[in-house]
């Protein structure tokens, strides 16, 4: 099938590449010339395991191309995926300007039947806005051309995006249009060969499903974070509690890890956008309001532990930071808890030496060459002469370190672990002080 993908970011690039991988003819559009130049020169603008090889393979086979030419992109695909960003507006609602602009561009240039598939995470009712914008553009040029609207929210996880797209748990299709349903069924057939994963529903339910999924996951995290904080006060160990409840099949083990808060490009903004949607309808999402408040506070938990240990004035101190990305296997720094920690340490007069396997470049882009933040070549190099180690992202490379070496590199043998990577007694036996989240 001929597919155009509008927006070549994390979602657009992965979706377009995976659709090409199964034989479709895919053209990815982005208005960011730099991004498209990198891709055309054989590079890749984001870090995502397995993606680079797949992009190269499909470009070489002629099934995957990149463009900044809107007309070319509209003409190419019968299926037009909208995968542009939906960042939070000032009031927390999803900013739909990019989605609407993409729709208008299709309306301005389309010459034949198109299926408009919204893959961006958008509030309930957005498909109606997209349809209206498109109809307005068509009317503006006196054109009467048929099109179908589909909501197809994306559930891929950064860091495992290729795997998630190639082997999805489910594919949600929201539409009331039989022709579009059939096309989507054919498009996704190669991704669900052993059993049907397509869940077809009305558009509004599909739009809400994406927010419901992220809101539920964020709720589990905030719930565990609050229990971890309580466990510390009670002298209980949250790791035992996690095992104790995760073994209940009604609860399960997933997303029960306490830590220093969730971040990323999705949970924070999607929780806010859903709250905003509810408010607009005069409804108060009490649970979700608490989820957000709890998470905002949790991002400061490590700083509070540091304050307690060192006192609030950290002038002249330097901290080693392991992990910058909001989670492992990505270079995404959007809403990353590490940013709260870095900026909090700066406010207290300290400096930071950080190591992250892939996000150091992105961090330097954000903070420029601020002399209060240095990047190290290796985890151990970050420790050299530092007053303490702070762990913010649970990269595998941090999981089994040489504690004796950590102790010998640090000026003071202290670890603040925002991801509960180690057994407290093991770390303490190595002569290090260890502060984790909700652990005894
Ligand atoms: N990142 C994730 O893990 C993830 C997962 C599921 C869903 N989503 C949702 O998918 C959407 C995209 O997220 P992302 O992380 O890929 O965003 P992103 O910021 O990485 O990419 C968006 C891209 O769209 C481009 N763009 C904006 N307006 C455009 C236009 N009119 N025409 C062409 N290109 C345009 C931007 O230049 C950018 O490259 C969001 O709604 C997000 O909530 C993201």
C-alpha cells in the first residue's frame, strides 16, 4: 500500500519504517529540514534500538523515503498517517495546532480518496476537528473529494518501539467507516499473523483509550511511589511489598516500580490533557489530579534525601549522576526527572558530572555548555572525586557495578538511588551509605 506519514519523530519514523519493513511503499514527511537531511544522508535523528538498521534496509530497498515536500506527501499515500507532536498548551490541554495544520495541508492538496489516520495522541473530539479543517480546505477550493477518518492511537514504548510496532499487543482502530476499516485491516494484517489484534471501535472511544492507558500506568507508578514514601516512615521495605502484591494476578508485576518520578513525552502531558478534557466537561478527575501532584513531588525526593544528608547548602560539592534519559534505551530528555535533580543541585550551589549511555548529546543540547554540568566518558569516570553518586535512570550498565571501585572513586562513599537498583545490604557491606526509595 502507499502510505504517507506526516511527522517523522519517534512515532512517525518508527511507524513508517515498520510499515515499509512489511512491504508497503512509505513516504515520511517532516517540516524540520534538519531531520529530513539527516535521514536522507543515512543518519538517524533519534536513538531507538534496532531502528537504524531497519531504516537503512528499507531505504536501500526503495520502500522508505523522506521528504519536506507537502504536496508530494499528500499525493503519495492513500493512507495518510498524522503523527505530529501534541505538546501541552499553557493550560495543560493538548496543543492541536500541528495536527490541524497537517489536516489542512491534506485538504489543500488532495486529489483523490484518502484515509486520514490520526496516530498522534489527541483529546476526544479531535477527529471531528480534523474532519472540519479538511472539509473547510476542500470547500475553499471548490473540491468534492471523499475521505475517511480513523483514530489509530499508538501504544509503542520508546526504547522498545520497533519491537512494539512489529509485535503489538493490540491495534486500536476507531472509525465508523467500513471502507476505512477494511483498509486498516489489510495494512495491519502482517503484524498480527498468529491471532487477531485489531480492536475496532468508534472514534471517540479510540481517542479516549490512549489516554486511559497512559493514565492507568501513571496511576500505578504514583501509587507505588506514595506507598514507598510511607514504607520509609513505617520501617517497611517496598521491595517486599511489591513482590507481595505483584504476585496477585489481578495486580501483576508490571509498572509497580517505585522511583524518583515518571517523565517522558507522554505520561506527564497525557495525564494533564485528560484532566483538562474532564475540566472542560465540568468533571473532576480526582484520582488523576492526585497522580500528577504525587509525581511532581516525587521528582524532588532525591533532592530531599540529599538535603537531609548534606544540609541544604551544597556549595563546592560535586555530584556524579548516572542516567539522564527519562528511562533506559532512549535519548529522550522530555520531562526527565534528571533535569529536576540537576537544576536542584545547581540551585543549592553544587555541580554535576553525568554519564548516560546515549542521552548526553541531547542533554548538552538542552543545557548548552553550562560549566556546572560536565559529561563523563564512563560511569566510573563520573565518580572521580565526586561527593556522592546519584542514580536517576535504570540503564542495564548500572545494575551490577563494582562497589569497591565506586567507593574508591568517590570522595564520600554515598549512593542516592532513585531506581532501587541494588540490595541495600550488599551496598552497605561494601562500606557505602545507601539511600533508595522506600527501602529499609
Ligand atoms: N514518543 C512516544 O513514545 C509516543 C508513544 C505513543 C504516542 N505518542 C504520541 O505521538 C505523537 C508524536 O509524538 P513523537 O514523540 O513522535 O513527537 P516528536 O516531537 O518526536 O515528532 C513530531 C514531528 O512532527 C513534525 N511536525 C510537526 N508539524 C508537522 C507538520 N504539519 N507536517 C509535518 N511534520 C510536522 C515535527 O517536526 C516533529 O519532527 C504525540 O501525539 C505523542 O503523544 C508518542
